[in-house]
C-alpha cells in the first residue's frame, strides 16, 4: 500500500515546528508592563500549593483543641435534644449543623485564602486585573500542534514530568520515614484508649502534612526561577517586533530625527538680524527667508536668516513686529532656501526675479522711508 497517496494519514510536521524561531530579542520593560496588565506574570504554582498546604496545616495544629470542643458541643446538642427536634423539619437540623460547621471551618478557610494571597504577593506583588477572565473567542479554536508540542515535546514538558516524579518521591519518602518511626504505636492501636488513638492519628497526620509542605516549598524555589526564565523566553520578540516596540515606546525614529533637526535649526538660527532685513519672502507657511541689501558692502541681496516650519513662523512674527515687509513667493523661496545659507549672497540668476518682485524694498528710497517711520526693532527670544 502506497502511503504517499494517503496524506490524511500523516500529521503536518509544521505542528511541531518551533513557533519561537527568530525570537531572539529580549523583552523590554514595556513588554513586561503590557504582559502584567494582561495578568501574565512569572510565578510558580508549586509555591502557591505548598503554602496553601502548610499554613492551613499549622492553623489546624493550633486550632485543634477549639475544633474538637466545637465538635463535641455539636454532638452534645443533638443528643440532648434528640427527643425535642422534629425529624421532619430539616431546616432546624441543617441550620444548627451549618452554624457549628462554619465555626470549625471558617478559620481554616480564612487561613487558606490568606495563604493564597500571600503566596501570590511575594512572587508578583500587588496585581489586580480582569483581563484574564475577559472572554476571548480566538482561544476557542484549539491549536493541537502547539498543545502537543508544549505538553510532550518541549523542555517545559520534560521539566514538569521530572518535577512531578520528584514531588511524588519526596512525599513518599517523607511518609515512609514518619510511618516507619511510629510503626510500633500503629500496630498497638487496638490496645489504646479511643481518645488516645484519635489524638495519635491526628498528630501523625498533621506531622506528615507539615513535613511534606515544607519539603514542597523547598522544591518550589528552583521551580520559581525556572518559571521566570520560561516567562522571559515567552516574551522574547523577533527583530521586527522589537523595532515596533521601540517605535511605540520612544516614537517613530523618522519623526524623532525630524524633531531633532528642527530643534537644532531653531538653536542655530540667528534671528537677531531679522529686524534689520529689507524683506522676508515666504513659501508661505513652510519656509521663510529674510533678505537684506546694502550696496556699499554687499554684492547683492544677502540671506540674513532662514528657517522652516517653527523657525519660519518665528521669522515672520519678528518681521511683522518690526515692520519688515513679508512677501509670499513659494517658487523663489524654495529655490533660494535650497542653494543659499545664512550669510550667503543669493545666486545671480535669482537677482532679476527678486528685483522685480521686491525691488522697491531694496531701493534706497525704501530704506529711507522705513527709517523715517522710526520703527523700533523688537527682538524676540529664540
């Protein structure tokens, strides 16, 4: 029979492929914070179970006399009122029973709840979130390959198997030693008084519970560090995810570089000469160039200040406050902005169009008229 003709007989090997391949970047603080907000934290369930066994066992040890007295009181109540209670009225009988039961069990249950809260707190601190219980219909669809890989063919599966065997061995050895050391008394129980036998068995049981709980706590310490390591591995990211995480945390690198460039331009821009300019040409919103022309010491119109966006807006504001004409001419502004820096004379090929556009502002009459208006320069801090 040719099995190659029956592909349904085979499992897809991709089910067992490592989904974490390529996840080489360590998680960032933001990744840990998001996981914590979702209720995903590194903790050992063995610590919770061990403390959940140890603390209630200690509580039983100290509260045993009170529990026995309550139990005796309950039995005495029923026997002394056996002729008074109506057997058909179960509410009275049940009500009395539950009152005594709560008196005996409530302290133990309270200690168990505190043990659970304490064991979680010492591992992850205070954490309250409802996200883990929010319905997620995407999780309804089973991922059999991932499940089989995680439970059978992974380091975690082998570790859990070894941990379970170790716990059973420790509990078995501890129980064997405790029972073996008391074997003579156990054999002679039939010769003891009833109350002595009960207290002996109770003391033996509580000793075994406390001993096993202490041993389980010792075993849970390495488990806690293993769970932390596994949790870190589960949060590792691919290179693309790390870039996206960095972008979300610190902002888009392109936007950051642009803001940095603008900030540097703002610091480097010397806007103190804008009030002495003859004209400011604009894009009209993105670029601004302040031009000045003094025939005695300049070969042509000179750029005394330039900038874009925030700097351009600041140049226009200073110009208007100092009565410097502002003219909108996008093509000329963009052309001069790209070829001339602050302190440069604009190229000769732009002289004609500049003269035609703002010639009256470069004339000596225009300068004299501005001076006659006694415009006081207004300086603005950069």
